[in-house]
C-alpha cells in the first residue's frame, strides 16, 4: 500500500451493552474536556466522531474510544459504531 492509499476499515454497529470494558478504562475517569469534545461533535453531526475500537467481534474487548462510550451511555444510545483491530 502506498502512502497515498488508505486502508478501508468496515464499521459495524453493535449493542452498547455487548462491549467489554477493561478495568484500565473504568479505573480512570474520562475528563470533562474529552466528553465535551465528543458532545460538541455529536450535537452538530448527530453521530460519534469516530467508531469505538474493539479487539474482535468475538470478545468485543474495548481498545480505544472510552470517552465516546461514556458519552453514548449518557445519551442512552443503544448501538454504537465500532471497528475491530485484532493483533
């Protein structure tokens, strides 16, 4: 893949309650600044700015996007966009 090409990553929508949150996230509160950033984007575009990153569709272990997850919970969103990034 050249520098000009971008990898296309499929986005899925999953039930927010099916996502497993590791304690590394839950033990550290999300800053108000991060939540406000997600909220501002959502209020303008009516969607999250980026998908939440999960390890795989099998275990749905969160790797990134905890602020988006917390915001989605606060808005009672039932499904959220995700991508999978297994190693």
